[in-house]
């Protein structure tokens, strides 16, 4: 599993709860609604290795929430105004125990989630996030914290398969909830939009990585594209999007994948990491394009343009057909300098004109070769017949491509063994193009291997 530097996308919000409201007296009229005022939504922070998103305090609660009981109000205000995280944990736990059905239950649980995180108690933070979702299954901050934390645990190797699945499930729920989420009373339009934007990035990023790990590359591209469009500087999401495009099973290694790998190299701040990503991308680019020309242009373009331009394309290398390779061989080599495998390529895949150029030279000419013994037929006392393989492909497949008839019967001492190399002389008499078999006559034994290459493997095969 690749090592990933996780970005911390949520930070703790400053909470000031009714700081100017005097504590209510038992005989007084019901106090105004107790709600955290002045909260700020999550904001992007500097990426940190191994960090998790801090649970933000809830935005200003709806004004219709009112604590009628003065004692309950005092308990709530006293808890949320604690500056020490441990004291806040104690106060909020006590409040929730004493008032389990309070109108401020969800708000108190959100604050408790953040307080536990401030004490670095991950188990309690996750447990409290689940309690928040029991109070409100569409609480965006709790869903985002769970999705991000589960992703971080998966990347760290903590029950990876299940953690990735959990991150994907929480993200899917979060994206669904975003479709119907309504702005709480007392929250500004700007703050509400910022919260939705930040959590959308988290949900799409975590869902995309979960889909990638499940080899669901189509959905990985969908989620990660949305995450990168929302935050083009997120190295994690940009790199994973590039991998999704390039992964085995993805359609034709889309050139956009090469662009996002180049973009990730530009976003990486460490020199070693930057070079490692660029080297990986260069290799993928070369395989796709057939050479490295143009790769530096992609690196330069992605440094200033976060997303591929509308007209972005990379010419894909198309290898020559077997017939084209055969034609190139005929033009570039003399028949005597070709290997048996190259003769085979031209005779079986070349045009009739090219095949004639080879066969005109070979037919009836005494040759000295080395081939691999596939089978031996020595039942005919007049002559021994051997089925041989002269090209590497046919040797590997244990398929004969030479039908050799010796000039006479071989003695037991002369007889080669199957699955061994055999040095011989022979004269080509005929051939069948597909499947290729060359018939050779007048076979003779050679005491030494002659420098006639038979096993050399052609590019085409």
C-alpha cells in the first residue's frame, strides 16, 4: 500500500457560548436559547503526517432551540465554557448524563467529540461521533470526521480492508446528506457554504480512495475528480486520481491520468518524492506514447494549470502490424543475416511479394542450423524424421516449426534426445504459412554448432 501524507481538513472551531448572558435565576423567566455563538466552520490547514481532522464545534444552533430549565442551562453553559479539554469532557459528559433528552444534545455531543479529540483520545472521539449520528444521522461534521479517520487508519494498516469500507460507507452517507442538508438558523450563508465545500472534499476523497482500493476505478475517478475540482492542491486526491486513470482495468490508460501524475509531482514538496512521482509518470508516459518526447511539456503545463485543458491530448503509440514489421525486415536486412524466427515472420505474416523475396533465397539452399527437438520418428529404417522448433516462441510452446527428414537413418549413438538442442544441416523444400512449418530435406548431423541463429526471437513475437 502506498504511503500517504494525510491532509488535515477540519480544525477545531472557537466557541463562545452566551458569554454576555447572565446566569439565570430559578425565579427568572426562561433564559434565551443556549447556543454556541461565533463558531467558525472547518477550514483547510497545513497537511500533517498522521493527523486527523479535528472535530469542529457546531455552527450557531437554530434560534428555536431553547433550554427552559435554568439548572440545565447553567450546566450546559458551564460545560461549554471550559477552556481545558479534560474539564470540558467532564462537564459535557455530566450534562449529557443528567439531561439525556436535552434540546442541546446534538450540540453538546459535537462539542464533546471535539474535546475528546483535543485530548488525543481517538477511541472516545470515534465513539462520540457515532453518538452524534444517533442524534442526527446527517450530521456533516461527524460523518466527515469518521470518513477521514477511517481512511487514515486504513492507510496506516489498521484493519485496512474494513477501515476502507467504513470510510467509503460514511462518505457515501455524507454525500447523500449534502443533497438535503439545510442551513442551521444563525449560520451565515458564507459559513454554511464553506462547511459544505470542506466536507464535500473529504467525502469525495475518502469515497474515491475506498473505491480505488476495491478496484472500482470508474467510481474512483468520479469521486476523486469531484474532490480535485473542489481542491486542486490536495496532493493525496490528485495522485490517487492519476492512479485511478492509469490502473489496470481502467479504459486505455486515459491521458488525463498522466496529467494528474505530473500534477502530483509538481505538488510534492520533497525533492525525493517529487522525483519518484515524476519517474513513475515518465515510465507510464513512455509506455503510452512510445517515447519520452513531450513529457517535460506535460510537467510544465501541469505546474500552472491544476486541471487538464479542454483540448489536452497525448498521441498514443500504435505498434506496427506484423506485416509492417515483416516489410521493415525485408528492407533492412539481407536474408542471410536474418534468424530463423525472422524468416518465419516474413513467410507467415508478410505480403506475398515479401515472402517470395525470402523464399527465393532459401529454397533448395543447404543451411546449417540449431533447433530444439520436439519429437523423433525413427520407425522408418531408411531415414529418420525429426520435428524441431527453431524460434523461441515455438520452443516455449513446444510446437514444431521445422519438419526435417534426415538423409538416412540415425544410429542409436547419433540419435538426439527429445527436449534438447540439435545441430543439423538441411535444405528447405517447402513451407506452410499458418501455422508455420518449414519442410527440410537432406538432413545431416553437424559435429559443431554453426553460427546460423535459429532461436532468436523477433520483436513481433
